[in-house]
């Protein structure tokens, strides 16, 4: 047991993660399917499961395929949002909303009725709007990789095959970007905006790295490595966690809140990051997805973790 300034003594989570991995890993790939609409992801072996966590004071635990890198896909939206808040702060909300969409992550439906303003930064249209703001600030996906490398304490790279696959098949994302451009909600040429977006989705990380990198969200915005310069202000970190809870898991956010009760951000690569404010960050990965695009086994793992620990924001 370690005493942390952020809360009560922190238990050793390794036995629990071992238990979860032992229970769930044999089920990997038995339900759901990988994201076949992105050719480079369609070849990923679905029979994999990893889990890792990092506490506020830096203790770590991990199990299963926790060191296997995977394409973080929409989990990257969490970090592009963070960089954008660092650069322009509240001005971001002039171009993207903060409400759940209730529609699939790549839907065009609401954009027309809402005049090209995306509902939130975690659906594809919202993340493209964030990418536009980053391009305006002279940033690239390489800058995001550098930021993640700093947060995770190890080199993070872009999977060029996945990036090329995204660009070659991302017809709906092209439609979203051009639709927003027609409403005057995209300032830059569509091509560099989508290049940043496709490449950020192709960032490769493993569960350990993701749990470390997201650590600022359980530390009131403080750097997960203990650096003197915070990643976000306390207020910004609180707001990002709120957006994760309400918007971070596509059109399943209500179900995640009901069953798990933690801020989460998922991606169609099969990864999910969860935050227990003032306690820890947790990352799970299993490539087979449910109908909403969330990791089927990852969601079961988070349910087990919360049931065993009682950790929840409610």
C-alpha cells in the first residue's frame, strides 16, 4: 500500500489485472469483429487482449497482451483535443460543440441541420475541426507523436501503412471535411487537415503507453511523469474528463456511464482509455468491436474492474 496526496492508500492492482486477463483473454475474438472497413486493421488478429494501469503516484500494473502495439485510432482524439486546448484554449469551442451526438461517429446527419458545427470533438467531424485548428497553429501529426512520446516516456510513432490505408478509404471523412468547409467551419485547405487527421489515427501505442500518456487526466492536468509544467489546467482536465464521460464512446456513452461509470475514450483499433480522477488511468485493448465500434472485450474488462474495485465517478 502506498499513500498518495491525491487520495487514500493505493492497493496493488497486479493480482486484479491478472485475474481479469485470465478470465477474459480466452474469450478474445469470440464475439464482435475487427474494423474491416480500414484494410490495414482488417488483418489484425482478433484473439488478443491487453490491460494496463498507472496510478497517480506512478505505480503500474499490466497483464495479457499489454505490450503489443496497436493503432489507437479515435483514442488519438483525446490527445489532439488536449494539444488544441494548450494552444488556443476556450476559442476552440467556437468551432466544435460539447454535446453527445447520439449518432454513429462518422454520421453526416447533424452537420446539415446544425450548419456544419460538429456536436463534440470526439466524433469524426469534431476531430476534423480540431485538426483544422491545429493546422492553423502550424502543428502536424508528428507534433502529436512527439507530445505522446513525452507523456508516455518512450518513443511513439505513426504506422505509415495504416495512415495510407485511412487516406485511401476515408471517403466519408472527406465528405465530412468538405461539408464543413462549405459552411465556412474549416479554415484551411481540406487536404492538410485530413492528412493530420488520418495520421493521428494511425499512431501506434500499447496499453502500458496509453495508461501512462493519459495520466494527466487523473492528476488534475499535471504531467504524468511529474514534470513541473502541467499538460492542462485543472479546469481543462476536468472538462476533458466530462467530455469523455458524455461523448467518448460514440453512441454508447450512456451505456458506458450506466455500466462502468468512468470517463472513457475508445477507438476502432480496439483500445479504450478510462480515467479514475485522483486515482489512476486504465487502458484496455482487444480488436474485436461491437456494433457501435467499441471493443467488445474491453468493455467487459472495464465492467469487471469497476465491479471488483468499486471505483467510479458516481
